[in-house]
């Protein structure tokens, strides 16, 4: 089950960088937190607007991008 529909891009939000559900949480920031060893539970505690599926969407996006796939976020507009 893909969760990529949670990743959006809008030029008016974070300069068009991929974010989670238009909430101004860049995918790259979430990936950096997880790569630094922060647990999903800790991230969700620190950012109550986020849901577990948002983190899984960020991981899916990152995995596809790292694998050389072109990933086009859904436009938030």
C-alpha cells in the first residue's frame, strides 16, 4: 500500500519542497530525524500534527528517490 498521496508540493509552502500533507514538515527533515536515530514515537510526540503514516510516507518517498526513481509529489493546490 503506497502512502505517497500524503506527500505534497506547493510553491507557496517550503519553497515547493516535498512536505507531508501540506503541514510544512519537509520530507527531508523527517528523514534526517529518523537517520539520526530518533524513534517514530519520539517524532510523533514532538510533532503532534504528524501521524505514523506520514513517517512511513516519508520513508517510502526517500527509498524511491534513493533508488533513482523520479518521485513527483501531489500538488497541494
